[in-house]
C-alpha cells in the first residue's frame, strides 16, 4: 500500500480502510478495471479497454500472416458518476478516552462502507433494462430460468454459455454471480475442499467452480418483476474505473491525502479536519468511481421465473 498521508494515525486508518474494502477489491478485480491515483472530477469520463479472448490462430509462413490482426481491442466510456464518502465526527476528549485501536476500527468501518458502495454500483447494472432479452444484439439467451440452485442447474449454466450470442461466451472467462441466498445454496452443495475453504466464504468468491472464472456473491436488485437469482457476466463485459478527487485547501490543523492498493490501484481519499462551529474533529474517507456494462449482449440474467 502506498500513501501520501503523513500523520501516523491517519496512515494506519487509511491502510486499514483498504483492508476493510478488500472484499469489494477482490470482486471488482474479476472484471475490466482501471483504478489509479490520478485526479479526476465527478462527471468526467474515460475509456476502459477490453480485449477479446478468442483462440489464437495458426501462423502461416507462406502468407507471412504474422502481422495480421486477429484480436479485437475495444473500449467503452465510463463516467465517474459515483462519489461516496464515510464521515465520522469526534470530540478531542473522545480520543483521550479511547484506546489506540480507534484508528483500526475507524479505518475498517470506513473501508467496508466504501467497498459496499462499489459492490452496490456493480450490482445495479444487472436488470431487465440494461440486459433485455429482445432488441438489437440481444435474444432469449440473455435470460435463463434457474428455479433452484442444484448441481444440475449449475452444470446447465456452464453448457448454456455456448448459446449466448453468435459465438457464445467462455465459462473460464465468465463470472457466475449469485444473490446471497443462492450463493448460500451453492455452498451447501459442496464440501469446503471443493470450493476453496473458509477464505473463499469470507470474500464471497468461489474460484473455478464448474469451470467458471469465479462464482461471486452479490446483492442484486429485489425490485418486483426482476426475479433475479444471479447473472453470467464475462470478465470483459463489465468495466469499473476509479480516480481520486483533486484535494482542496483544507487549512491549518487538517490533512488530506490518498492511499492506494498496489495490486488493484483502488485509491481511497482521506480527509481529517476540524469543524470549528461544533468543535468537532471530522474524519472522512471517500472514493470516486464509475461502472458500466461494456458488452451487455454477452451477459445473462438468471431468474427464478421468466420475466415479462
């Protein structure tokens, strides 16, 4: 983890925030991501690239096709339309009464809150409007009925990947998303040695089950008529991007900075300042990000019963 903060307490809390957001980081990293500590403003857009994973083709020495392009590079504009923050207020006397672990608990809680907001943004993309079953580039294959979670139903979903669109989707590059209830039902089907042990449960991710890239727990919409129990989302079909917000002049006795998860690039801004009107110290952690379906026609909604 790298940080621009200097105060020991803030550095510790910010590092703990990234640990608190680890569950969300593990999930978003399964898709096409572009996180960095570069500055951006809410409403800015950027292009998130994706690359096809079609099989490599034979080299032909006679025609010398070495330089012939047989891979597709595309991109989609993602708007940084989600700015989330978690703020705690405390009196100076509170710090005197509390133990040093206050920075641990504060960072953990703020990071978890930011992480949940990122998960919620991704989950909101799975719906009948963004992934319809009629229209240009869509078909009946964009909706699959899964009445109950059984081993047979899961194996059928793997087979159904071949029927999505014109070329199908590769299960090994596809995330099987399940609602918490459906995810629990899937866990109940297997022993821990099959799905990876307790660490897989804590992260809400089961790697490699049934040959999928991963099986992910995500709270999807409960809106009436959606009937969602999950989704099939290829890794290159959903893009998530995040940046930092330019720091304001915070004045005397305050500090602001950023802490970055070196593996994913996810950056959380930290601001500590004093509200002189209430004599309250404020501690805020925030993130700026956006998410969009890059190739919605390759995604499949899983429903308990057919939708209208």
